[in-house]
């Protein structure tokens, strides 16, 4: 079981994870356990205030040190030894390899920031790692926490209907995933590639590898630059590139 604590001002947002889809089934099956910790429960005034104006001036508010620290320490008591991860635009870019490593942990604590961010002293004192989904800014850390939770959960044995599903996902082997098709064979004048109807499993595997390589070359060439392709992969990619250029005229 993967045990995750989330420090958040909006615990109700995590009903989406608990009640729906793959993650909801994983919770029901006891594959993942989610605990929620609200800094407002540790506010020091009757208004349950958790933010204040930044020193030095400027727009926005900053999450206060003490309520957040107490929530994180509650989470540490519940999940002893767990690393504390802050979801923030200033963090390291999250990759599938990072998610795979996290999914192998026994427990984690995620912190969802709000407003302009956290008091930097709190980050220095309590946060072990900082992670970002990408080079953009959201209104809070809850959505990134949900994304990370979903990405980890689908890697847990027993969470998916077919164990091979996660193994074939985009980025698992450094490439984007190949295209998929379902019935009918033809729709609006567009046909399923004939090889997928052939019943030749070797040819189908080869086609899928070639399409994965080609799609990555077209859309994410930066991923290919990080890989060391073997002789077969180089041949398949060269075939795709030749076919693509012919189709482009």
C-alpha cells in the first residue's frame, strides 16, 4: 500500500481522487491510502487565517509559517519517515521516471501551496523536495498534487484492469505511445491501418514500435536526443521518416 498525506487548504478537492475512476478503485481495494491535513485547523485566530502580506511589499499574500508547519508535522506523525514534497512552479520538472520512483515508496507527504507561495523559511525547514509539472502557473498546488497522485496510483500493481497498460504508456520507455484504433474499421472515410487487421502479431509489434519512434520524432525530438537507439530502432525510425516525407510530398 502507498500511503500519501496531503497538506491542503481545500481537502474537498481530493474527493475527485477518492471517489472516481482508477484512483477511486485503488482506494477501495486498499492499494493507496490518502490522509488530508488542513493548515486552517492550526490557525491562531478565530478567522482561521493562514496567509499574510509579504515583507517588502508587492501584490498577493504569502502562506504563513506556523499553521503550515503544524500541518506538515501532523502529517509526519501520521506517516513517519515520509519525504515532504512541495508542488511549485519553481521545482524540478517531474518526469515519468520520477513518478515511477515515487510510486515505489511506502509513504509520501505532498504540500499544496496557495497564494503567492510559502514563507521561504518554512520550505527550508520542512520541505525535502520541490517538483513542478511544467513551465506554467496554476492557482494552487491541489491540481498538481492530484496529477501526481493519479500518475503514481496507476503504476501500483492491481490498479489497472490490464497490468500491461502502464508498461506501454508514453514516456515509460522514453518515447511517446503509438496510435490506437477501435471499431469500426472505416469511419468518415478514414480506415484503420491494415497491419492492425492482419493478425500478424510480429508485424503489429514492429508497426507499433515504428509509430512510437516516429511520433516522438515529430512531436518531442528532445526525448529522442536522450535515448541511445539500437540498430532496429534506428532502422524503424529511418523508415518512418522516409514514409513521412513521401506523404508530405
